[in-house]
């Protein structure tokens, strides 16, 4: 896992619009379960041969699939529109000079609540993927990846210039299940997460997308 500097102004504009709509969606959260991202828990999961790859626990409403029913049809329609055009942007909008591929999809699309919003340990077992994860947070939070006893932690960035409160990370989670990932919101502000993924065999596409992200 590595942090990617966001320099592309067009992409930042699309991300700002997307996050604005995500924050406007109605979100209901509970204080339980509390985040458990300890290495003791990770060790237990690593020893569990029946672990299927998905997080056993998390605390947020995920909009990566069908948009959940909400009181206002206007918010629902706006989010569907944002999702459609953002995915098409990754699939076809960067141009052949960077990358084009129809296999890009949303792995996670959510707003994590303050203090206790989190994604539990998971490893994408049997569904290997390369991912680019955009995180917007005006508070504090972090992402952590572990492979073969080596851990990498990226803290959510908070700035007044450049990419502002956006943090971008990229990584690979193979179908062998040896790479583990988790993240958490630790501050007093909500945390938006937009995870775009593509099957792990498409390495040129992930590098092309990173190249686009880092271009002015």
C-alpha cells in the first residue's frame, strides 16, 4: 500500500462533487460494534481457514451496490448519477493515453461516522484486486495494510492547499489472502471513502490511473 498525491484538478473537482452528495445522504450509525483493529484480532483471523475475505465487522452504510432506500428521492437520484459518471470516468474517461477498462468497480462507497466508523480486517481472499481508495476527512483517521508481518499505515491528510482534505492510497490485495487491510475514523468529523477497484491481473490499468491522478 502506498500514498498517491492527487494533482489532477479535474479529478479533484469530481471527487469534491461526489463527496458533497455522499455527505448529504441520510446516515444512521450506532456506537457498536467498536473498532477492533488490533494485531491480536488480526492474528486470530489469519489462523482462521474459514475466513472468506470480507470484513466480519464494520460500522457504516455502504452505497457501492444499489443505493439504499432514503426518504428523499432527490438525494437518491443524485447519488446514482454521481456513481454512474464517476465509474464511467474510471472506465473510459481518462483517455487511452492513461488507461481505459470496463472492469473498474466500486468496492466501497460510504461515509464513516465520527469516532467509531471503521472497516474491520479483511484480505479479499479469492477475489484479488488492485485498488485506489480516495478518503475525505476534515478530522483524523488512518488506513493500515499488513503483509508478511510488515505493516504500513497512512494517516488521513488535512490541508488548506493542494488536495485539501483528500487522501489517496493504492494497493494490491491478492486472491491468496496474504495482504490484510483495515481503516478507521478517529476524529470528530465524518469520513467519506470512495474505493475504485479492478481485478488484480490488470496491472497496467492501475498504473495508468495512478499516472492520471498524479498529473497536473
